[in-house]
C-alpha cells in the first residue's frame, strides 16, 4: 500500500455532503425509470446485473448512515489517500453483501427512499471530524464522504455503460472530489515531480521520480478529461486504448502511466 502524502488535500465538508446527496438523488431518479428487462441486463462488473449494481450504489450511500448509527470508534483515522488501495482485497466481501441485500430488497424504490431519507436526516447534524466504522477502518465523516463520491461517480458511469441511453448526470462537486482523490492517489503511488498530470478543470498533480521542472511547461505532461481519468484509474479503460482513441494526451519520456494504472480495480 503506498504511503499517504504528508500534505493531503482538504475537502469542504458542506460541499462534500451536498455532493453525495445530489449524486444519490441523480441515481435514484434514474433507477426509478428502469424496466424489469433493463434491471435484469448485464453490466461490465463481472456477473452483476443492473439491479445488483443499483443495489450496490444504494449500499455505498447507506454505509454513511450505518456508520453514524454505531458508537464512534477509537482512532487513529485511516488515511484518505490509502483508501483507493485498500478496496480490492474486500471485493469478495462486498460482492456477498450486495447479493444478500439484493435478495432481501425486492423493491428498489423503497430501498432508495429509505437510504435517501436516512442520509438526509443524519448528515446535517453530524460533526465533520466524527469517526465512523468503515470496511477499511475508522475514517472521519468528511473523508468517508469523499470515498462515497468515488463510489457513486464510478458506479454511475458503470450504470450509464450498462443501460444505453440512460445518461445519469454527474453532480459537479461529486465529480470534482472523485477526480481529485484519484489524482492524489496517483501522486502517492508514484511520488516525484517529473510528470504533471492535468485533469481540467478539477485536478493537477505532479508525480513520477525524475528531474524536477522549475518553471515553464514541464517536459512530461499527461492531460485528459475527468471521466476518462476516472476510467483509467479504476480499470474501466486501458491506458493504450485511451491513447489510441485520443482520450488522453501524453508527451515526454516519463509520461507513460500505463505501468501505474489502474489505481483501483
């Protein structure tokens, strides 16, 4: 697991809370309009159906309310920048939980209504620094909410890919937080300052060991859009595919990020 950077980005608690609620609302509205045939369709997530993917999205948001229901754990808090690298070993556990919840919740509308209501009720009065029990350890509420933007945005993209023409929108703040955390995770995985990775308008990070530029345009530059970056970072798109499709530009001998991606899978 890569060590977290000593100086981590800060996130506005109010904006992050609003982003999670907004993206959950976007997903809820889309799921309500899906037919039984669409819900039974395949996704790019192994053998999950669209319905199981929808259940997972609700479960990701419900994790916040569930954490607030429990007694506050003892610290120290799990570092936010370590979270992207800690999810893969828990894939089997998550899969089991999704299937169990999907079997227990035949009514998706009721599941989303309850999830949204609980989150809307619990979030306003919860302290930003309050520690929650999560799958990876104790995290502050604000940090955990940042991870929820990743879950909601990444799996919204999975949902859009699974259902042609669905086009669930992305809340701007949720997309920004997701992009920034995954960009910072790359910088934590490959510390250095020889390569600049630009994901306008949300993130710019320096990474990869090598000569450090001091002014002007850096010799190694990678640039892409937020959704392409998120797909690269989570293994939805391969580096070469993105390059060949002109979804990413890379210049300089240290601009090949293929060996560093994905960050999450």
